[in-house]
C-alpha cells in the first residue's frame, strides 16, 4: 500500500508574507489534504543575510490568522524535522560529500565578474556557465582560489549527452530543457559554504518524503535542474504544480515589498480573515466550507486557472 502523499509550503522569511504567498500556501495544503495526505511547513532560512529578524514568527502568525494550520512544522514538530533550513546544514554538507565521492560535482574558482565577462547569453536570458573549471584538476582549482584569496563554489556536472528534461506540470504548460546546453553546470554549494537553493530544496524534499510540490511559476524554469539533481541522488521527483503569480492592480507581480498587500497590513486595515480566506479559495476555484481543511474536499490543483490572478482589494465595509 502506498504511503499517504506529503506536500509542503517552504517560504523564505525575508519580508512580510503577501497575498500571493498566502495563496500558494493555501493551495499547497488543499492539494495534499484533498488526497488524504500531510501538509508540512518548512522555513527556508538557510541564507542568514536574507532572513529578516522576527520574520518567521510573523509569517507563521499571518498564516494562522487566515485559518491555515499544518501537520508538521517548526512550531509543532514532526518525524521529518528539523523544519528550519538553518538547522539542516550538516545534511547539505553530507550530500555534497556524497556527490564529490562520485564525481558528480567539481570545484569552481570563478567569481561573479569572471562569469559575467564570459557569459554568452541573449539579453535577458540566464547566462550559461561556460565550463571554465569543469575539466581542471580539483586540486589545481582549489590552489588557484586560495591564491586569489577566495573560496570555491561547487557545481553539479551536467551531462551533455543526456536527453532533455521534460517537466509535466499539473497547472502550467510542460517545459523542456537540455540542462547542460541551456544552463550549464550549476552551483549547488556557494563559495561561502551555504547550500544553493537547488541543492537544499531537493535534499530537503527527499529527506522529508515530499511527493507533492505546489509553488509559484516563477520557479518553473529552475525545475529541470532539480530534476537532474533528483536523478543524480537516485531519488524520485515529486509531482509539480506551479501556480500563476498574483498581480497587483497595476499589473505588476506582488513581492515582499508590496506592503499594502501584506497579510499583516491587511489585518491592520481591518480586513476580516474570513473575507481574505474566501478570496483565496475563490481564486483557486475551491468552495469555502468554513475552514481550510473542510474546503479541501474535492479540490483539484490541476483545475486551477493557469492565468495570472489580479488582486481584488476588499470593498469598504467588508465583514466576516
């Protein structure tokens, strides 16, 4: 008998939680609860420079205010903890060592300026790593970095002969990418010793048994890299669902700097939690059954409209 599905919401506490992130969190929970699974909350606070003081506690409070809870997380515990990335760094280092032992990663002494000067990419496209350090002796790369007074990053060795990765998404259109050609060997451990997003998210989802990933479609382009890592680690990729972004009234995407659309700001303006919860459910095509867990019944994330959603501010006098 198959184990129950496991889904997660994994925000970075770098600013106020806004409506778009709250929508993703709700969709993640509904998708896994509707299938009888467990919903995890994981805080991606590995990068201390981006983590704002007090942001994690504020984010959890905002989510609970709209009526969301979770089966496992940093404040409730669970069998797959710890649920904050800052406490999971040894696992990333152990995974890097495993990859090194198998020749799946190599050190890179290139600086950001080196890469910008070597980049051969169309305007606006992500530059493809040219493989500068790929075939060098690792000891020589480490020595070169020491001589330059810098550390080395570690890059995943992509296969130029591998077939294209096809990501079949439950919401967005499928995408196809030949990772070596289109991205090149990508960083999995930064020169400062902090795990890159691509490595941390794959390692965490594998270790936590995550089978369902619902997130914003701004992360869709990085998914083939993660699929390549899953394959390199001998793991199975989850089912993906990339939701369209929420746009403000001006047509621009919401971001953490969108203060007027922050959950805390809405609460302070007197917007009722029930009204906001209803808007979030309606935007996902779900029926409001009084609570989010009750509203999961019959929810199908694959039926979410793939078009961007425009935030509709509550009318004056909106009440619960």
